[in-house]
C-alpha cells in the first residue's frame, strides 16, 4: 500500500514537473523574440477568435507556433481583447508584444488625399479605389460639397464615413469663410461663393494669386461682364468627369451649354470642382484691385490687366514668347 502511494506521488510529481516545464517553455516562447525576419503587415479579420488569430500569425511567420500564443494570451488576459484590423509588425517581435498590439488596437493608419480642384466624380473614384475602405459611397455628393483634405483612416473603415467627414469639413470651412467675407460682394449666398471659388481653384494653384484672380471675377460680376473662364467650358464639355485630353478650341468656346461663361453672363449653375479652404477664403476676401483680365504666362502664373487694350498687349507679348521670338516693344 505504501509502495503504491509512493509510486502515485512520484508519478504525480513527475506530471506536475512536466506541466511546469511545458508552461515555462510556452511562456518563454511567448515572451522571447519571434521568427519574423523583416517587417510585415497583416490584416486580422473581424470576428476572429484567439485560436484563429494564433493560426493566422503562425502561417504568416510572425510567431513560431500557435500554442504558446493561445496559452500566453489567456495567462495575461488579452485573449478576449484582441481586435481586428491592419497591423504592422516589426522584425523579431515577440508573441506577447503582438498580443499587446492587438489588444490595444494599434492598427496601421492609412491616408487618402483628395486634392483641391478635383471634381466630385474624381473624388468619389479615389474613395472607391482606396485600399482597406469598405462599403459603397452612399448618396452621391453634389459638386462642391466635399472639402479637399488628407483623411486618415484604418482598414475596415466605411467609405461613407470619408464622404461624411469631407462634407462636414466643407460645411464648417464655408460657414467660417462666409462669416468673415468682405462686405458688399456680388454673391448672394454661400452656395454662390462655392461656385466662384471652384472657378478660382481651377484657374490658379499659386497661393498669392488666388485673391487677385478672385478679384478679377468679382469685378466682372459687378460690371455684368461675362466671366470668360476656360475651366467652366471644360466642365460643361466633360460633364464634370475631369480634364479634357486636348486643348480647348474656338468651337468649344462657342458651344452653348449653361457652364459656358463665354456665352452666358453670371455664375454657372453649379461649382465646377471642389475648392479648397484657400480658394474659398480668397473668393470671400478678394484683393483690392480694379483689374478685369488675366492671361496665363506659360509657366504656371498669370499676367493681369485693367483694360482690354492692356490685356491684348499682354496676350500678344506672351504668344511671341511662346513662339520663341523676343517680345515686341509697345
């Protein structure tokens, strides 16, 4: 009887020792550096439990085997707190640090830049193509309703969220700019301000020129002069899909559509793009000038004029430069 008890106790002690060794080995594997030899990004799907996550990490080479991860996360009580998303793991990261990242939700932060002057169709296409976003766009925003910005998001965020954030940002920026507008502008509403700002946005990307370009259009509106803005013609011909693959022709300028500001007076019926904050502010606080004309100088800037005669001389001079001849002396 005593011999049997001794054998049982020895066997029990042996099992306890083996179990302890297994736990010690498993914990060391959990806390020591893992096998990953270079940084790697991995997406943990929604609804995955600790066992599925452990196997995914193992198949990706981030951990050496799944069992110590399963054991370790239960010991340190992170097993039920592991979150889905896209994670960037550094080389040699330990399973314990992997679990800490997943429990804290330290996902990769992605960025999507919607540049100034893009049409809504172009912006929607960028949002639709952005990797990691999910779902559809929802109701298509109107032209000029989205604020161009860089938006940060995580894998699995909804496309509708990006659209909503851009819309909300435009409303806030427009309200602020409208409240600070120069008195007595020939603009009856914030919506008209967006229309004109979109034209300014398409005419120049030079910061210090924006308020001057805006002033030219404001001055023309005050005098009931046609705006004669090429980008509005492009918008009408392309249907808001983006730039044309050819220069504007004289026939284009004579084509009757409501966005043709060579034919129709006043503002076009809608914005022709989504203007940024700078163009909105420049439009609502234009420069003080009596200039009525400008022409592109071929190097990204513009030459301005107060009279048609002065403008025509500028055009002639610039065309001569383009043809490689010295400008005429006027």
